[in-house]
């Protein structure tokens, strides 16, 4: 295990840090701007890139690249939704995504407003659809970016930190512990399991809120009143 893992990490580390950082930033940009994230998850790209971090400079450069890539991607997604949203939705790609997913994103945004933008960064499918959906809505770009920016920062710090920390710990222990590779894999798997659990909890919490909001709406409450209370 150690030999194989060391070889993999050496391959990643062997990539020029500038190139590695740019790949991560561009990967995240594409994830939320043109729906690439529905095919190749951006978190995988960032985790792999972060295992090659070898200094504080490389760490912060990668964090900044991921944050900037996320914000640029979300901004492009917003612009595409604003100018071409209906065409994208009616296109072959839009139909493959599925009308239920588009309706889900629209309903979620209508009910939760800015909170939907923040939370969606941590939810599957929605994190790729929400920027486009916001672009097709009445929400301003300024409000959109003010909600998505802190989510992008938290996301970038979490993924880059765990990937670089796990790889750094493995390199320190690999010469002394023959099972260091299993510890590295265990840390990454544990982190991904925590991410899955958190996403599930967020999904359930948001689903409960949506049901309550729906009941409130049926009782005569307006969705915008519900959103103001949430914010």
C-alpha cells in the first residue's frame, strides 16, 4: 500500500505547482459555469491537487485559486442563466438534467432566497443548477455573490486543508509505519463520509423547511414573508 500510494503522491507532486493550481481553479470554474460538475465532481479535482501541496505558499495559492475559480464559475453560471437560461433549459443538456431538477432548484430558490444560494454549494446537483437558476430569477448579481462567496471560501478551506493535511501526515509516517497508507486512505474516506452525512442532513433539513413553507403557503402565508424570516 505504501509503495503504491507514495508513487501516486509523487506523480501529483511532480506536476508543476503552478499547473496543478491552475487545473484545480479551472476545474472548479467549469463545475458551476457549464454544468461539468454533474459529470466530474470538482471536489475530486481539489482533493487530488491538494495532496501535492508542499509549502504554506502552495497551500494558500491553491485555496485562493479554488475560491477565485468557484466565484468566477458561479458568476459565469449566473450570466448564462440571465442571458441564455431558457435556451439551456430547453436544450438537449437541459432535458438530460431533467425538468424535475430544474423545478426543484426554482422552488428551492423561491422559498429560501439567499440561504438557498449559500447552502446549495454543499448539495449535489443543486450546486451546479442554482447559479443558472438564479440568473433566470429576479435576484440581483450583488445579492447572489454576497451569499455564494462565504460558501465558496468555506468549501475551499475544507477540501484543500484535508487533502494537504492527510498527504503531509502520510509523508511523515510512511517511513516508520507500514500501514501509513491505510491511515491516509482512512482519513480521506472518513472526510468524504462526513461530507456525505452533512449533505444528507442539509438535504433533510431543507426538505423539512420546504414542507413547512408549503403548509404555510397553503394557510395564506406569502413565500417572501417566509424568506424574510429565514434570512
